[in-house]
């Protein structure tokens, strides 16, 4: 693998330009207006896998957007690595907060990325990180250094809950059979502090609707006489946390895993500056559940957050109305042992019960997934750790992530294999936000590091 740096240096412009072309396609799975673009991206991923060296590549149709499957089997007696990623992206809204158009990628230097970063929707989540694996395969195949078998499963519905993936996995267990699953859809602590994600939170996502009168009403003629759905909704949402920011839904914490003092002490060893954290977000104080640190709040504790809220008149000028309806989208990040379907049911029951007379409430569940914890004594983890040691010169720190990749628990259940999360993004990459970006250094470092995982995993299994 010693010539991987030469490969990157010789092909740097091409490696960047190929990713930039992929980022130009607005593959927003949540918005039907972009459906054709999502399909175009699937075709582009297929072409990239063929050019990288896969012997078989196919676009597998589903009830939703297709899954791109590719493989290169060199010897059935050797281990098989299954790479998972997604080619769909989050909506770019609010567009006006982007410094440059979200689907017109630009490279800009920043204090954290003096060598430049690619600014575009999907740059880090997950097109950039997914494409690292495609280019790593290209390197190993072109230099005849692929040490084991590899399969790719790249989907187009991750940002809307991987709706079709569960069925696809259940129906294709033999096709997807593997010895370890490799995913880069997470991050690391810092450019000089590599880390491997060992835990993910689960997710329950719902939309609520509060209805009052049968039409919008004049706020002068009816104000104070009928329930205002917007007022009611905000009060209901406010009641979901107590004064300690503890979630008030009955039964919500019944299965929450409480980490020991020793485990929390190990987590605290990860480098973290609260002042830098606040400065990066331009806030003067942190906020969260009493009794836990910032890093604990966003990783090992469950949360409930409003992701969007609307109703009534929001245009220019004034319109004095009492809205007939008010809406909110709410996500709950869950920890291992919390079942997302149970939490959705508990939320629905509680939210309906706290509605006052004069309004009706409807809860519409969207999607969810289970949390996940992977052991650090597995061959897969050790292979990844050694790979980082080779390219970073230091041992990566295991850390739990606050994010969710619901399909990881599904993979273990259906495919009976562990997942290794080798992320190369940073917290500052603004995924899901305006001005999302991915450092060029991080992108190329991923391409450099991934081949060593293959080598180490194969050696350790021999």
C-alpha cells in the first residue's frame, strides 16, 4: 500500500473533479421535484463503480429509489467487505443562507481547511465520504492490491429513513453476505485526532397537526373566544421538557442505558474545548439535560427536538388571523435499548392526551430506527484502528456519535455481521445545514486510509 500516496498525488485533480461532478446533481430524496435527479445520481454511481473495477454492477429497483449494487469477487475463500453508503442528500433549504449555490460546488480555503474544502450539499453527507470508498477500490484494483472481496450497496433513501432498504436486505441476504460492513457516514474528533464511531443513537421522527376552528378566523372578532392552534401547539411542545430539560413523556426513559462512572470517565478523555465549541457555533452558553456534559448530552442521552414549526400567515406585512391549523416536525434521538416504535407510540399517546379542549391533535409517524453499539475488540475494529495508526500516526479514539444511521441495527439483525464506522468528516462540516462542506485533506485522507483496512482485515482473518 506504500504507493497509495503516489496514486493520490498523481490523480488529485481528477479525484476532486469527479466528486464535484457528482455533487452538481441535486439528489434530494425528500422532494418529488428532484426525483429525476436522484435517478440520474444512481446512474452516475453505477458508472463510477464500473470504472473503479467492479466486475458486476446493477441498479436494483425498489418501491422507492433504486439501490446501486456492485461487487468484485477475487476469491470466495477470502473475506468479503460490504461497503454501504447513500447517494441522496438533504434539502438545501434555506437557500438564502448559503454563501454559494448548494449544487454549484466551489473550493474555498478556511481557517480549518487551509488546503481548501468543497462547499456543496452532500459534500460530506454522504457523497464525499461514499466516493472515498469508490476511489479506494480504484486504487487497489489498478495496482493489483485488492486483498479480499468487496461488495457495494449504495442507496438513495437514507435521508428519508431508508424506506426500501429493509425489504431489499431481507430479500437479498445471500447476495449481501459478508464478513464485515464498512460505512463512512460519520465523523472524527479533529483533523489531528482520528476516532472510530462505536455507538449511534436511534431515531423516532413524527409530524404533529393541531386543528382548531374549521377555517382561519379574524383575530379581532374571534381572538380570546376560540382556541388558537399555534398558541396551543407551542404550549404543548414546551411541556415536553421540564425545568431540568428532562423529557416528560411517561415511560420515555424506562429502557435508557445508564453508563457507569468508569465508562463516562473514558469518554471524558476525548479532547474537547467547551470554549471552542461555543465559539464555533457563535453561542454564549450550552444548553441541555441537567447532570450531563455536552459530549454526553449529544451522544449517550436521548433527546427531543422540534425540527420545524409552522401555521398561520408568514408572508410579508400583517394579516390578523387565528389559523385553523398548526404543525410541527419533531425528532427524538434515542439510545441503545430504546425501541423507536415504542417511543413513537408513547409520544403519540402522550401528545394526544395533553391536548386541551377546543382542538384536535393528529400525530403522523414518519420513520425511525434503532440505536447501535459495536464492540472494540472485534477484528473489524482492530483492522480499522491499525489503518488509522498507519496514516495518521496515532491510535484513534473510540467515541459514540449523537447521529443516527438506523440501518446499522438492521444489518446486524439480517446479515449477522458487525459494522465498522470509519468517518472522516468533522463537526464543523455543516451537514444538513447551509454551507455544507468537506475538507480536501479529509477526502484524500479517507482514500489513503481505507485500503489499509482491507489489508489489515484480510491479514487478521488469515
